[in-house]
C-alpha cells in the first residue's frame, strides 16, 4: 500500500487548485533561489576582502624591507653627484656624502656654496663660522661612506675619508629626510696647502730689481732727438775764406742802360 506524504500533498493541492496560486509558488521559488545566491556571494566576497588585506600587508612588509636595505647601503661621491635633489635625504649615507661633496667644492661661489649645504642642513647653521672653515685648496674624497652602527635610532654618525683626513658627519632623521646635525662637520686643514692669494696692499721698496739695475758693462742708452747734444759732441762748421782779386761782373742777357740825360 502506497504511503501518501501529507506535506507534499497539501502543497500540490494548494498550488494546482488555481492559476494564481501556481504563479505565486513560482515567484516564491525564484525569491528563494535569489536569496541563496546573494548569501553565497556575500560569503565569497568577505573571504576575498580578508585575503586582500593579507596581500597588502605582505607587500607593505616587502617595501619596508627594501627601503631599509636602501637606507643601509653605503654610497660613493659619484652616485651622489648624479642623484636628484629629492633623493639626497633618503638615508644617512646619502645626506652625509652630499654634504662632504659640496663642502670640499672650491669652484662654487660663496652664495652657491651656502645654498648647496642648506639642502642638507638648516640655513641658519651655514654661517660665517662655517664659511671660515671652507677649504681653499683641492680636497679629494677617497672612498664611500662608512656608517657607524649603534649610534641611535634618530641620529647616526657617518665617516668619509678625504685627502685632508676623516670627515665625521652627524645626521638626524627629520620629517623632511636625513639632515646634518649641529655642529656641522669640518676638516683639519693644517696639512693642506693653502691656495695662493693676491695680497691686498703692496709695500714700496727702494731696492732696485736685478732687471733694472745697471751693470758695469751696460752701455748708456742713446739720447732722444729732442734733447740737445753736449758741446763736445756738436759738429764744427768752418768759416768761409775770402778770395783776393776783382769782383767778377756777371754776364747779362740785356745791355746795361746808358746814362740818363
């Protein structure tokens, strides 16, 4: 004997009893499927949103490691000379090497020299005291930077070898990048030959120079035409001697006129 399910029987009798109930049943089924799909989409999207922050966190960690590696890298003078101004303060080494490169520059004017140092130091610190310590002779940078470890979290010391000794630069991490800290680094220039300078005043001297002093064998210079010759050197002109006898009468083309009556 076949068993009749009372639930399905009631649903079939309710749906098939009229066309309106059939349409309502179809609409209810479509709504149930739509809600089920919406729930699946919501769950899948939440899982994707969870995976995306994890990926971003991994990328951020990788970027931080790359930045730290670049900050710990030592640099040479050639690298800093070709570096754009926006990258000067990216690490202690770049800031210190740029300061050393500009500090030993003897070709820049005083204004250009001060402006260049102000890119890695506060402008008020580039004063006359620092300008007095500026090298006047050529100083060469001999190697890359040497960052000292364990000098602090916000401050670091960088050493740079030059032909005038080791330049020790203290740099600090600021909002605008790494900058040279006070006191600004200088060099001991006692062992460096000073550049020749032109004296401001000259002292008169009475000692004749060897080029202008007369030697015993030197002949006197000839006198100018405008100066009169000495009496001993003047030429003697002989006086005319008179000739005895009658005075000759010159021959004339026309006869002499006769006596006037």
